[in-house]
C-alpha cells in the first residue's frame, strides 16, 4: 500500500498534536511510515514528519553525515528551503549525526521574539528508543502531576534544552522519534529533570 499524502499525513499529524499537547505521551506512526517506498538512510517516521511539517513557506536544516544529499532530497520532495542552523524553522538531527550535534542545535536554534515567539525553531531528533521507563521526569502544562519517560540516545540535551528555554515564551520545541517510528514531544513549556 502506498502513502496517501493527504489522509496518512493528517492521521500522523493528529498524533503529533496529541504528543505536543500531552508531553511524555508516546504515539506510533508506524502505520504511516510503513507505506514509505523510498530507500532512505534515516527513519521513515522522520520522513513522515517532514511531509507533515515542511512546505514551500518554511525553512529547514539537516544535521547528518549525509547532509548535502538528504537536503537535496527533502527540498525536492517538500519544496521547503534549506538554510543555516541559526535560521531554520525545523532542524532535523538524524541518527548518524555526530554526538554533540543536538547540543549545538539547541545552542544555535532561533527562539523567536517576544512579539513573535511562534517564529522559534522546532528540533526533530532521531533517537534509539522511547519508553515510559523512569529516567527523566517531566512537569508542565498538559501533564497532570509528573510524567516519567526514557529517551535512549547518545546525544546530551537536558542542560542545553533547559538553558535555551529559560525565558518563556521564547524557546524551542522538540520532537523525538525512535527507530520503531514512535514519537514524543517536549514543548518549550515542559520542564525535564534527571
């Protein structure tokens, strides 16, 4: 079965919105990602996110060992414009990126302005695994009391994310996706504790 760009991306987008409004909730977009028939070097779930988030009106940046090749592919597929880390609306940190690239992305990502906080970047990160095991505690809007999650990744991000999101409403939203095409979101309003 082939990916239906309208219906499948809408289904996946609803799951993404649920995750963004309920930090720590893990949703699967495997049903949609299994319909991807491209031979790509990154998660098919990440490509679903690209279909959902990118169009000719936004900019993106790819952080990968194959940045140039993937950037060209994504540009042709979505018509979004590639730009620098500092200017990108969406930053994709792929699984083959070097170890401290997520920290660099947080340091360099745009955080919006007080007048236009929505002009901040969203960082989409490929990780090994997302679970509800207790490694990190989450607190904030959309979480009833406390939520526990584990984000299994080689990337260090907690301190960099915390310092980037210190002046609400400025900050960066984050979407994590694992190799099983599960997604979880940490909006800028969510506090994370180790």
